[in-house]
C-alpha cells in the first residue's frame, strides 16, 4: 500500500505544471479572443460613426443647395429684373474682355501709322531744310557781293563827283551829321541800290561812311577835289 503512494507523489509535480500551463494558455486565449472582439466592436463603431457623419454631411449639402435655390427664388421675387440685369452684365463683361485686345491692337496700329507719318514728314523736311540753308547761304553771298558793288559804286561816285540832287528827305535815328548826305548819295546809285542802302542798319552805314571818308580822303589828295 505504501509503494503506490510513493509513485503518485512522485508524478504529482509534473501534473501540476501541465495543468498550470493549460490554464495559462486558456486564459491567454480567452484574453486574446476578448481583445479581438473588442477591436471588432471598435471598428464596427467607427464605421457606424463614419457612415452617420457622411450621411449628415450629405444632408447638410442638400440643405445648403436648397437654401441657395430658395434664396435665388426670393431674390427673383423681390426684384424680377435682377436676373436679367445680371445676365446683361455678364454679356457686357464678355464684350469688354473681347474689346480690350482689339483696343490695344488699334492703339498699336494708330501709333505705327503716326510714327510712319512722322518719319515721312521728317524725311520731307530734311531736303527742305538743306535747300533753305543753301538759299540762305547763297543769299548771304549775293548780299555781300551786292554790298561790295555798292561800296565800289559809292567810291567812284565820290571820286568823280556824281551829282546829288537836292531832294527832301526826313532821316530818322541819325547818329552822324553826314548820314543824310550819305543816304542821298545812295539814292542816285543805279537800279535797286537804294533798296539795299535803306535796309542796311545804321552801324553798317557808319562802316560804309568811314570807308567812303577814307577813300574820299585819298581821292582828294590825288585829285585835289572835295565834296
């Protein structure tokens, strides 16, 4: 009777460990299954909440659209011409957008035409200015030559005692007592000489007078004559 007891007591620790392992495994399985079930419940709850949120958002969008439609209807009822005015304004804006580039093109075209016209007038102006300068220079040379001829004529008139008629002249702005005499003498020179003498300024007449006096002095010394 004692021998089997000893055997049973010898196998009892291993049996206890196996039972503990089984109980631990079962506890872990139950905990894992409970955790998975909890996760499934959470995911399910999330999906339900998400569906509810999307449903609410869809309702909000629909209600917003309905409110916009109602607002437009109310505005149309309050001002029936408002819709037509807005449509006309849209058309005007579209036309303005189309006209803007056309306006720029027209301005560019007008500027180009004006620039071409200006360049053409400038090209026409250049030869005219050249001709004017040539005419002025030739006129200046001609006047200088004519002026020299007049001096020579006056010289010979003084030297050879040209007759000066006693015409009556009213000489203005005289600064020299011989100015009137010189002016009378110039009136007896050949054709158109009086025009040049009358047009010359007093300062130039003084210069001519000094030259004449100088020449007259030389002629008087040579011929022994005075005026």
